[in-house]
């Protein structure tokens, strides 16, 4: 689906909320563990994972804003 409808159902909103929480929590955990680990290769993988999940959470927020881009 390329376009987001102007109205979403309560069920869809609930699922988007769950998806946001999954990505937000995964981002926080990956970031936390990236600060705890000593191995630079693992640290980079954790930072990359944190950024990936943060971007996914940001995309969900953009969907809820109606697809508006942030500057």
C-alpha cells in the first residue's frame, strides 16, 4: 500500500502503537548495550541496530502525522 488513508481504525492504531513500542524499546536496548560492550565490531553492529529501529519508529510517527516529512 503506497498511500495511508486519512482515517485509520482503532485496531490499526493499536497495531501501529505496538510496532512503535517494539522499535523504540529495541532501539533503546541496542543503544544501551552498545555503550556496555568493549568489542568495536559488536559495538558498531549494536549502534547500527539502534539506528535502524529508531528510523523505523520515526517512520511510524510520520505515518501517524499523515505522511508529512520532518525537516
